[in-house]
């Protein structure tokens, strides 16, 4: 798995994931907030399977 997320993309995913999980934990948004696990995990890993399928790459590294 090659990294396909840039720094800003990863930071936003982590923030959104944590916010959604926090809202779900407090009961503000209900069970749908647990979907925050997905952006949190992809942000921490730096690889998004949907980006791979769509051919998107926000990482500034050279493409091989």
C-alpha cells in the first residue's frame, strides 16, 4: 500500500474522525457518528482504498 493522502488531507480526516466519534460517544448524533472510525483509520494509515479505486492521489510524493 503506497501512501495516497497528503498531510492536509490526513489531518482533516483525523480531525473529522475524532469529532464524529466524540459526538457519537456523547450521544449527540447517535450511532451514525461511529462512522468516524473510517476517516480516522485512513488518516492514521495514510492510505485510502477509495482514492486507489478512483485514481486520486493528494500525496506530494513522486508517483512511480
